């Protein structure tokens, strides 16, 4: 990309972040991540044993990518904070993708617990990237707390339903000054392009790649969608009109 994304003073050439769950196997995961062009990957710490890196996914990712531990599977602020603290101790990073889930069926965040956990982690010196609802008020509150970015959902995790409320995503982008990264819900490359055309700073994708019929090919498509969507946003789309507007000038036409 011509323009880099900066979060908490760290520059990223790619605006695509990828998850590491639900791939058919580690080989496919590594090939897909490489094809995606992503520099940063998220890893669910609660599903791993950080002390046995050679035996789990951390062993094959360390040294290749910027690893951002996440608190997936946490349902309270206390659980999320403890998981982040363990990740910092084990991995030597103060970055964390903060997830505090409030409901097993929708996997929507518990906003009150999320705000509580975010406040404590920011106070402890973490770079906090919170997964949150597409709620402009909640995103503004997370920025005020000191989160380095906000990560509103496009639609429920793993649903593949795309960006259900583009209006809210636009409002969030207008309301906060920290980077906005759409997290969850995209199903294919066109969803990613739509998100980027809305002006968001990046997209995090997991299931859409991992569960595709061909994850490596989908990773390539999504990489290109991120680039195309970003370029389209920077180029500036034409306004939507309620009537036709001729593309050829009418002045100076030859009379027939």
C-alpha cells in the first residue's frame, strides 16, 4: 500500500489483519497468511499453551509475523484482564485484541465488561484493540479510555453476512480519531472492499479465509480487495444521483 497504517506508533504496510483459527491444518494456514500479505496475526491465548511454543501455533508464527494475542473465550472483564496479563508475560508483548463476549448465540460483546477491562488494561500500559459493537457511542468511550484503535463488528462473528450497517461504520469513522478496523462478519472479498470504501483503516478477517473452499485463493482475493477498496476510498467516488447524467458533453454536438 502507498499509505501506511499506524497504530500506537507502529507502522503496517498491510491494512489486513488475519486470524489463525478454523483452518484445515497449519500448512494451509501458513500459505493463506503469506498470500494475504498481512503482517499482523491474532492468536487466541486461551486456546494455547504459551509455555510450549514448539508444539502449538505460536511456534510457527513467531519471527514471521507480528503476533497480537486476543482474549477470545472470555466472558468477564476479570477473565479478559487475566488472559491479557498472561499473554504479556508469556509472549513479551503489551498488545492485546480485547474480546469480552456477552452472549453465546450472537457472540456480541458485553459493552459494560469491555469498557471495564479496557480501562484496567490501558492503565496497566497495554496497547488495547477492543472488539466492539458497531456503536458510535461505545467506540467514542473506548477511545476516551485510551484504546489505540477500535474494532467494530461488521456483522456477527463467522456469519459471513458482510457489513450490515454501513451507516454506523461511517459514523464511527467520523466520531473517533483512532484507527477503525472492521472486525467480524465479512464473508468474501466484496465485503472487504465495501468496508474499505467506507473509509475504515483496516479489516480483520478469519473465518472468510479459513473456511473458504480454497483458503489460499480467498486470502489472495481479500488482499486485493483491501487494496482496491482503499484506493477507491482515496480516489473519491462520484455522488449518487436520482437521475441519469450523460458521460459525454452535450455542447458542440454536430446537428444531424
